[in-house]
C-alpha cells in the first residue's frame, strides 16, 4: 500500500479539480530492497529505516502508515504525538480498545485523522450512494454488502501475519476486510443495532516457510446478519467478509432493495451498475459506467474504465481536500468515529459467535 500511495502522489498532476499540491518527501521501510524502490520518486529526500527520523522532519505535514494491525496503536499514537496528521490503514487498531485510544489521542492532539478504504470511491459505489439518497428506492427493505477474496483456497500459501491472531487480532478477517464493507453503510447512517455472526476457521494450518507448518488461528470467513433502523423500520443488512470465497479474486459489492426500486454494484463487473424499477412490470436495467462519476475529475476520459490505482488516488485526494477544507459535497474518507463504530460491530460479532446469540450493539456503552 505504501507503493500505491507513492504512485498516486507521483501522478497528482492528473487530478484537475483540486488546487492543493502534494509531494512525497520521506519514506521509512525496514526492508532495504523495498526502500530502494522509492528512489524512483524524485520528490523523496529522506530514505530511512528509522521512523523517528521521518517524524522529526518539521516540513512533514501528513504521515501515511501501512503496518500490521498489532502495530497500529503504538505507531499511530507516536505520529499524533509528533504533531503530524494521519492517514491510517484499516482497521484502525487491533481491537476496540486500540481504536478508542487512537481516536481519543487524535482529539486530544487536535490532528486531522482519517482511515483507509478505497473501493467506495469508484463510480459504481458513488452511483449507489446517489440512488439511495435520491429516495427513488422507496422504503428500504434489504441491504447486502461484502468483500470477497479466494486466494486462501491455496493450502500451499505460506503463513503470514494476516493469518495469525497475535498480529491481526481476534477479529481476524473482519479487521482485514470489514471497514471496506461498512464504509458506505455507515456513511448512509446505517448502524447495525443487532447482529448474529457466523464465523469460520476453514484452513487451520499453512506452511511456515521453513519446511514445517504453522497454525492459522484467525477467522477465514465472517457473515454478519444485522438489523438496522431506517426510518423507524428494522431492516436486515447482511455483511460478508471472506478470504475463502471460491471464484472471487477481489470482489467488493453492495445491493440495496426498496419498495420502489433497487440498486446493486460489484467490482466483478467494474463498469456495470444495475438499477431496479417496478411499474406494471419489473425489470433490472444495466448501465455501462466509465470514469465519469469519480468524486474528483482527472485527465482520464469519461469512457475509460477505472482501476484500483485510480480509486486509491481518489481516496488520497479526498483526504487532502477535506484536510484543507475544500472537500465540499464530495465523498470523504472513513472518519475515526466510523472506524470506531466498525470495531464496535466486530466486537459484538465475536460475542454473538461465542454465545450463539443475537447481540445488541449499544454504541454509547460498548465495553472497551
């Protein structure tokens, strides 16, 4: 993700409607080979394996941190204490307590902090947002959202930190993929009030890279059956976060159905938006999307398809624009409050699975 950020900053001139300039000035990485890659970026002046050197630079305004989940709290707090603004990677800490501490410190230090979630900046999710807010769907009756991977089907794939609870936390796959799934629902004000969780540990051992095997003790898949109050009606909302979803490479999707219409989008068919209408007959209509519909316009023509580097740069543009007070009505990055709410949902999901119960989420009094 650090390389993706560097690529976006190097192409910053491609954005045509943001007046704020950005330069990547310093990079820290413990791997010398990775660090040397950043020498391709001409604006970088400091290459270091000691992050304290980076934080000591007075000319650095913002720090982007991409580290394993168990390191979030320590390093995010150090960034904030150094007087820097922060673009944090999800899930904003290994657990609810860490997320609360990070949010509290951001408030205490008066720093601008946002959390990473790229997919909703694509034109399709932006159109879903527009359709829901238009009221054309009528009374909302069902919501489904998810983020699906399949690479973990390969049992020969070596162990890494995302498959070990000590590094990624008890929440497992929910921490890795959940913020992406919840970004749009939370932004629409859809905060689950109750949750019933189905969590799966499917592949429990992997090669350790040294000729042996290591335990995979995290949740591979999570399906959360939740209820959300929309205009005084309890609406079912299903949230899927899966590392073992056969046939899915990197599929983000959302579907919202109402009494008057519906809308759905999936990155499996990145150009396609589906909208549902009902009159004397019922029909799903396919709309072919191009680049038009991104929150920030660029040099790319409207007929061309966007990809991951594009939505990543849109996310960075939204961060910078909001930090500078020029975001306007455009879509913004995940707030610390939204990141905290995602952890409150994940913690309730853990309780639900442990107790085989339907858990109520009290956002004001969730235990930390």
